[in-house]
């Protein structure tokens, strides 16, 4: 997956929302909706109360979410 952020192999890897959307072939708004509704884990980076925090999706969490979708979707 492109746009993965990692310091070294022992750290958690993160992806951008746009990279997740591109991988799935969907609009980023759909990914933001999945995050907002708690179905796709994400990390918000920024000052508390920030109107536009930076959002990153842990790669392992995305891969688990994707596998669940392939098995029949969120329930």
C-alpha cells in the first residue's frame, strides 16, 4: 500500500485516508464515513478540538477491516 508511514519495522504502520480509498477504488468520503461511524479504526492527530485533524489508518486495522468486508461485511 502506498503512503505508508513507518519509522522502523517494529512500529505500527499507518496509511492515509486517500491511500485507503485508492486501494479500494472508492471516494475518500466513504472512508471518512466508515471512520466516523466507528467501523474503521483510525488515529486523529492534532490539537484537541482541532477542526481538521490529520487522520491516519493503521495498516493492520485496515487489513482486518478489509478481510471482514470480504467475508460478508460489517454486522
